[in-house]
């Protein structure tokens, strides 16, 4: 049970329209519980949508990098809700990569050098609210300044979304992925 109840249909026309805009065009599911809770405060939701949609639809980071950063930020925050939504709606990562975002570090063999830099920088931000000089150099070897800035905002945004979803005690969407079990050798 969520701590703040989501809106339920039928929605007023303005909320119906807003919820439709929040969902990715290719998604056939009902509006996410997160979006329906946020629309209890429609002004706040509309302000949040601008940044969220901008990062997803108009960013400079390649989609695979974006989804790796999101998956790692959500996994490190223990946010199965948002991790699972992105794993299904934006399937840019392999099953092994998704599992590694939950169970492994930046040194996992599944990562390329670029992915290792992204995962390590997300971990630095999660642990210390900054990026170490060594990690920054690794990241800067792969990303231009515009993408470095976008990376920082993206990782911070999904830490915020993870905290929001966790604090609201949102249950996983019925169709979303779940954190994979630890694979035992």
C-alpha cells in the first residue's frame, strides 16, 4: 500500500491529458502509480515532468548509457520500482548488465571501459555526493563536457526519483521487472 494513494480513473480531463503525456508513447500500460501519486500535486508534477522528459527524450547521452546510469542509481538506492519500470520500458541493457547493476561493482567483467567509468561515477555520487578525481578522469575520457553535465543531472535525478518512490512505498508495477536474484556459483 502506498503512503499517499494514487489517483484512480476516471480522471478529470486535464489530469487524463497530463498522465498521457507522462507515459512514453510506445507504452501500452496504464499510467504509472508514481505518476498518479504525483498528480495529487499537479503543479509539482508538471514541473518535474519537464526535467524528467528532457533527460529521457532530449538528452545527449546515448540511450544505453542513460539506462545504465538510471539502473545503477536506482539499484544503489534500493529502488526496485523505478529500476523495474526502466528495465522493461527502455530495454537497452542485457540481462547480465541489468543483474550487474544490482549485484556487482564497476569492476564487473560484463562492463566495457566506458560502462565501468559510468558505473563507478554513479557509485561515487551515491557514496560521497561527488566524483573522485580518478573516476572523473575515467569518465571524461569517454564523455564530452555536455555529456558530463548531463550525466551528473541524470544520476542525481534518479537518486531523487528513487528516494521518492521508496519513501512513498510504491509497489512494483505488475508488468515491471524485479531485481534479479543473486546468482550463486
